[in-house]
C-alpha cells in the first residue's frame, strides 16, 4: 500500500511538472473586464464580481489563472453558466475550464469573491477619514491590485476596455477611470458606472469614494479637441483646489504640443483627492494628496509616460518615474511653474550625488522602496534624460521622444529601456550603448578636477581629470561645458571628454578671472575642483619623479629653494595630506604609499611662489 501511495504521488508530481512546462495558465490576452464592487467607505470590506473576456494565446488552453490575495474568499467561479472547480493558494486563483480552447477563441469567466483586503505596498485598499467623513481609495502600484480584485497583475497584458460598477451608500461620490456613464440611486444605494475604452494595466485601475464636491476645468487642445479636467475634492478644500487646479491647463497644453495629443482625450483627465502626501497617476484620474504645481505636473506627465506607455518590467520603472520627474522639471524651464529651473536641477543633482553608488536600473524588484527610490528612479532617471538631451541636442532629443510615443508597437502597451534606446539611436544615427551602460546600468557618477594655465599670449592649456565614485563604470564620456570669465567678457567652450587626463589647447582674447564648470547643470557630478597650474614664465619649474608613482613622489627644484609647505588634493578638491616645512632644499620627498590609486594635485608653497602639479598614484 505504501509503494502504491508513493507511485501515485510521483504520477501527480510528474503531471504537475508537465503542466507547468507545457502550458502557462497566464498565457492569454485580456479583452474586457466588467468590474462590479459593493463597498462602504466606513467598513473595511469588499464584495466583488469580476467578469473577464479573454483569448488564449495557445491551442489546447484548459486552465486559466488570475492573481488574487488568499486573504479574500472566492465564493464561486462561473463558466458557461456553471460553477466550476478552482484552487486558490499563494495569491493565485487557478481555474480548471474543463475544456480545451483554441488559440484566439474568445471566451469569458466570472469570479465572485469577498473579504477584508490585506493592503500591501503603498496601501492598496485603504479606509480613512477627512473631517470625520469616511473615505475609501485604492492604490495598487506595484503589486497591490491582487489585494482587492481578481486580476492579471503582470506587466505584459492590458485589458482593452472596462466597465466599472460600484455600489455604495448614496451620499458618496465615486471617482474612477474613464467616462462617468451614470449614477443611479436604488434604496439609498448609488450605483456609479465608469467606462474605460482605452487599454489599461491592472495597477492603474482604481476607485475612490467619499463626500466629494465636483467641478471641472477644460483644456482646448486644438480646434477639435477639448478635454475635461474633472476634479473630485473634499468640501473643506474646495476653495484651495479651485485656486490651484487651473494651473494645470498650460502644462497640459505644453505636454500636448511637445509630445503628442493627450492619449486619452476621448474620455477625460481628472484629480481625485485622497489622504496621502503624494499622488498616483491612475489612468485618466490621478489621486492627489495636494494640488501643488509640481505634483499636478508630475501625475499629468504619467498619462503619457507610465499610463499610455507603461514600463514592461519594474526594472524599467524610470520609464515612468524618471520621465514624469523630468517633465515636471521642464515646466520650470518654460517658466510655467512657481519653482526655479536652476534650483530644481541643483536640488536633484545634490540628492543623487549624496551617495556614491546606485543605478537607474532597478536591481531589486522585490523591494518597493528600491523600485520607487526617489534618488535613483525619480531624480537620477530624470537627470540622466537631461544629460542625454545635452549630448544629443534638443532637436534629436525631443524628436526621439515623439518617435517613441508614436511607435505603434508601443502605443497603449509596454516598453523597455531598449525600446527607448532604439528610438534615440534611430534619430541620432549613433550608438548609445556606452551611454546606457554607464548611466542606466552603471552606478555612481563622475568627479572632475580641472587644471589650467594661461600664458602671456592668452594661450590656454587645460586638463580634465575624471574619477568615478563606483567601480562599475570605467569612464563617463561626455561633452563638457566650461565657461571662462574675464574682466569684461566671457565665453563658453564645449570639450569632448573621452578619457581621463585629457589635454586641450585653445586661445582666448582675454585674461581668465574665473571658470564656471557646467554652468547650466547638464551633468550629474559633484565636488568639481578647478586649479590654475604653474606657468613657466619665470623660468622656475619643478620636476616630479617618478610619475606615476607607487610609494613616493620626489619634487626637484631648479635652485636651492625655501619650501614653506605642501598640500595634496584629491579629485574632489579636498586636502588629504598637508605639512608645514620651512626648509631650504633643492628637493622634497613625500610618502604617498597609503593613498588610494588615483590622480592627485600637489601644491607647494615656496619663497619663489606657489607651484601646482598633478601626479598619479598607482597600486603597489
């Protein structure tokens, strides 16, 4: 008997193994959802009926799966008017259709469930209050849709259209995706019907309900398109909202003019207030913690970058958040915002370089805090776009973004970083592999030291030394903008920097008083140091030997010299070795064996003047 039992177990395991590898229950294309929910914002509970139309993407499709938290109870699954078998474990609802469907054969299934959602992430299903009035909202990004409804949560399938019916106490208004079709009151219960006709991914489907006050702004996009901006706000904040939401009109027009017409123009755009500090870009209806300019601009930008074209993996989250952050910044560049463009850039760069590591590529998609890292996914993602814009020029940069948005293979679908890279490369007719390897996959940022001298004929010799804050990048190639300022004039010179310790020679028609490195903040960098080196005009120079060195650096003077002191600087301009001497000598030996391998600057103060030279320290 024991042997027979073991044999049966083996057969079952083998069958499961064969099923797993021969057919995926997620291998189908969603066509339509009828979403029916019964809720009360004062009660943490949901009753749901989800009817999904789908097409198998393979023949002999006999099992279908949906994502749904095991915290919710599935009452029944109806298929062809009959209750059918299912298993519900590990947040997966696996349904046996008891028949084989053909590839692309349209079919439907209905799931009845109920229970108390167990919120994850940012609070996927929340009940709260404002002014003692109940409010309920959903926020499913990144993995929270399954916490409250039976969905296909993967970033590979958007449902083509939805009808959402929410039954709730009649005193509340319900905000949702798409167009408001009807509000019908029956026995003190209001059934609100929202219809969405554009493709949508699961995490962008949402609703919120409380005692909202409703009003609208409008954007005349062109001669034929007038888009409603529908606002659902708390009664106590109505005046504040009405003062601020019209500020989005010029931004809306700017995004349409710069990129493409609002991709959901046949429906609406809207704001629904909720109890969070930030916002969430639910398709056609952003949920807003406030109505500040930067938050409204950020969430609106997502309708193009995040909702219309959605990142295909959470590793590529910068395609959503980096873009929305950068477009938020562009409103400041065009003076559509109350914040200053230069300040906006400086604050974001300062945050990025506050730590020496971190890539825009999200290397841990199990961590919500890593996916939505403000420093990396938002700020670094945005400023990498800014740097790429500088390298390619405005014409190519913005044409590339328009090309990306108008790609029919990506429209209302999903994209990877490689898809974006392809459109940039097609428009610039260049290979950007190295740029993306450095700035998207690579970690850290460059640190620069600029050495320069200018002789009596105003001939300038300049050296750019670069160090990297993380070993994942050997060198950040870039066009380096440097502004030279004289007594009554100035000039900007752009230097193509392809390796460290690169020298440049050019003439100016004025004496340099000051140098501004990257004055418009195109580059992500920190602690740039600028040093004027000794010019041999007084026939007084020194020799450094050996250079490079591994342990000691020797300095030889042409004559017996009074040496007062020396400082050694790293590429951040920080003094790392310093000593007072007050000696007469023709040579000076300094032990640098404990210094890390790098480029350094040594400044020696003597009775004949200050002498500055660079040297390289190699590994022992």
